[in-house]
């Protein structure tokens, strides 16, 4: 038993001696270095993999991007440039998202050194990341550069007859300002034939009414011209009147009174009425014929009759007249006379 115990103790001493040796420390250090190297390289591999994934090309379209135009706007007029275009961008998704969010880029056309006439020019861009492939849709435009001309024109005020209330007619129509400045290419200015402003209101006009109206610039065929007006709107004021005329009143019986009753006279309380309406209608109106219903008149009485007006007339004074109806006989007398005859 004693030799065994001594053997075990000797083994432990040998192990302790080995672990304390320089070679043991070198081996352990080498293994730790290998483990650390593997760990770092694996992390770098993962980061590289993620970077590779994020740098994969993505494609998106940025819509309705405004186009700026640089030119001599005091002396030239440019037409044909679209207000907005679409931009197709291709590249890393993170950069695309940043570009869309910040919108620090710009699209422009530089015409500072381009002469008068027709041209096909390229839309340029700036402030996009160099890592993006940028395609403008469309990337070129056909435009026309012309000499700018500014002239003054008188605006003609207009209104729709259907806006005027029944019986009323326009007395005066004014506009402020009366003249406007119109700027555009000389070719378009030379085509101007009509400069109009039309008053548009929702309710029928029966009193002085004002409103703002947009100026329209038209050619001989009523096509709208591509020009700028200053101001773009003018104020229209329309005043109306309700002409009147005194006309004689003539009443007549309508219908048949009961048997035995005879209407001998109809006498209105007034001889004239004041009628309001369009002058063209009033000029031909000499009297008003008013029917008096006598179907149920059995004795002398006074009736009230409302005045009804025809088209083009809108008011009458008085609106109701009283008419004295005089009769002879009675339904009872007729019946008694019939019995005596039997």
C-alpha cells in the first residue's frame, strides 16, 4: 500500500512541474491566440456579410421632382419645360432611403447660353450620392425659347343673361382694373384677340353685385393662349334696375253666374297699376286685362283679386285689387217665378 501512495504523490508532482514549465505556458498562449484570431475573423466575416447585403443594388422611383430652369427671364420666354419629372435611382437601399427623406438633390436645365429657337436639352442633376445610379425620366425635353413681350390690353367684362333675376335688366357693368399687362412670347401676343373676364355668381342678381373674375386671353378661335396676366383676376361690379310703367286696368267677367243672377257692372277700386319688368316688355304693354270670376256670385259684392303677371314682368303695385261687382235678380226669384208658371 505504501508504494502506491508514494506513486500517486510522485505523479502530482510531475504534473505540477509540467504546468510550471515554460513550454506549457507557450502552448496555452498559442491556443488562446488561435481562439482569439478565429473569433475576430468570424465577427469580421459577419460584418462583411451584412455590409455586402446592404450594398446590394436596389431600385426605386422618386416621383414628381420639380425642374428648375435657369435663363434670362426678363427678356426671354421658355415653353415646353415640364413642371416635374420622375427620377429612377439605383444603389444601396440605405442611401436611397436617405436621399428620399432629405431631398437635398436638385434637377435643373441651364439655358443661360442657349439662343432663341427650338432646342432639345438635357435635364441635369446635382447633390446625389456618388454611389447612386441616377436616371431622369425623361432626361431630355424639347423646348422653345422666344423673345418675351409685355403689352397692355383692355379687359372686356361679361355676364350670363341667365344670372339676372326675372324682370331686371343690367344698368351698368364696371371692371377694376380696366387694363392688364400680358406677358408672353411675341408669337402668342400677336395672336391675342379677346381679353375677357366673366362674372360668375350662384344666386340670381336683383341688386348691385360684385365679384372677382379670372382674366381669359384667347385667340380668334377662342383658344386659350399660354401667357401671363398681371393681375390674374379683376373685380367686376354689376348694377341692375327694375323698370316700371303705369298701365290702365281693365276687368271683365269670367264664367257664368247662377241662373236668375245677372252681373251688371264690374268697377275696380283703381284705374291704373304700376308694373315692373323688362323695358322691352313694358314698351308693348298698354293695359292689364284682369278676369273676375263670377261663377258663384249671387248678389252685389266686393271681391279681392290678386294680379298675375306674365313672363318678363316681376312686380305690380298694388298686388291685389278690390272690384265692386253689381248684380240684378237672385236665384230665389228665378225659382219662385218657375213655380207660379206651373
